[in-house]
């Protein structure tokens, strides 16, 4: 017997099958996909775009880099020498095109009772801030907050002199709804040599501090400007050019040495001094950026493709003249995109935020920050929204 008619096009058959799914089922499927796939599915149709960008659905769907919190110093004037003639402002650069704002005010006004709020670091949507009180004026708190939900938590004081500490912050909602604060304990060993004496760790799960002093060595110094969170652990850079992977119990689980060719002489402690070194993760791999042999005209890139090995692989040499023309000085690296091969940097002489696609060799201007060109910028903090209310924060 002969069959008449034509077979259905497989793409049309798939489209029909997708059309039979309810919006709730589509959102549930999307919530289980990686961010890169979510970005592609926005282009399927206007209906799918609406589902993905809907404020309630975004709470379930994975988010990616949305912009940067940044802070700058403003001087009121030479004739006004009051206590507050130096002011630190916080603002936000949105690198996406969206109709709905992630939050109303980047200065975080919902943190009441404070005259100055300084975000210190950001991890998976939560900000760790130093907040100076309105009264008493000489007191301050460390606060963990979510700008998207306006929930916040005041960190209790530890039993260690906070003036002699550096703080690090860790939060990964894929692992736990709890966060951890690392208080790096330091001691002066004489002749200006400040070494790490141990670590205090606050867990929002236990609501208490715990101290870990063993295993950190006697002559260990850290590079303040280098820290990142990866594989469930906090990573710190030592002054002898090794990465330390520290778990939530304060144990050094892994030491990753850098190659001799990965010159680390251009570390610095703030963005205003031109940060020419960056370490971060993208698509599950560690990337390392730095200039070599005091040559600021070339930015070199290495990748640790296999985290369980110590094998750094040289990947690119990027000419700064390719980025800026002949004016290739006065830039600062600030971030690598977690989902693609983009690096972000600030070209300070022009006051603009730029991106560079390492695979395509393409440079783009992201944002113009000329209004703050003459004010020292203290930090740029990459921000990935965490829209769920599941983080353990209490006012």
C-alpha cells in the first residue's frame, strides 16, 4: 500500500512539541539549563523572551554578569575641611539592555542607620559592605546584603581585633543557602613584616565564629588585590606567587604554583593604581592575566584547563596597542565574564569601561564614566544577580 502525503519537517515537529508545553513547564526546564543556553533561548520568540525576563521567572532561572558596583572618592572642596569633606559614593554600571532595573538605588539606602556604605566584595549576588554608623560616628559594622531583595544581615563581632584583619566573603547558592566570612588574622613579626597568623570564619549556618590557626605557616603573606571563589573554595594569592584554595573550615586544601614565566610583578592593591593582574574563572576554567617582564605593551593570558593539575597553558598575547591604539597606558583589568571569553577593563585616561573578546579579537566600549573621571575610583565589583530570597539573611 502506498502512503500519500509528506513527512513532517523535524524542526516543525519539535516546534509543535514545544508549543504544547505550558509556561510553567518551560520555566522549570529553563531553570535546569546553563546560563549560556538561557541567553540563546531568549531569541526563540518574543514569548520565550518574555518568559525568561519576567521578574518572577528570573528568580528561578540562572543569571549571569549584569554589571559592576563601583565606588569613587569625591572631595567637597578645599575650603570645607570638615570630618566628611572626603565622601565615598557607590554607583552601578549596567552592561545589559533591560527594561526593568535589578534594584532601585545602587547606593543601598535600605541599609538604614549608616552614613557611609562601602561595598568591599561581591559573590554570587550578595554584597559584603563596610558600613559606618550615623551614631556613634566612630563605629562601623560589616553587613551582608542582597541588593535585589533588600534583605541584609549585620555581621557579629569576633573576638579578634578587627583593625588588624583582612576580610574575604564567600557565597554559592548552588552549594548552600548559607554564606561564610573569612577574617584573615595578621601579626607583625618585626621590621614591618606582616604575616598571616590564622583565620576566623563566620558561618551563617551556625551563627558563630570559629578559629583555624594551624596549617597557615609562619611567613605567609597574601596579595590583597587577588582573591576569587571557585570550585566551592576561596582562592588567595601569596607573595611567593602561589594560589591557596581554602575551604569553609579554614583548611588549605590545595596549593597551585604559578609558572616562572607568569610574571607577577604588577600586582597592586587598588584600581586607581592600575591593576594589571587578574585571576578568575570562565566556563569552568581558571584564567590568569598579567604583563610580563615589565613590558606594559603586552597582556599575556594563561589557562588552567584541568583544575586538578598544576599545568598552566599559555593561551594569548594581547597587544595593548590593539586595545587602545598608541595610548596603551593607564588601564586596569577588573573582571572576566563567567560565561564567555570577554575580559573587562577600564581605560582611565578616557574614563570608559571596555570589553575585549579574546576569541574574536574584538574591542567594545561598554559604558562611558566621564562624570567620575577626576575622582579616584576605589573598586569595581562584578555583580551577578541573586533574585531568590533563599539566602539566609535577616534584618
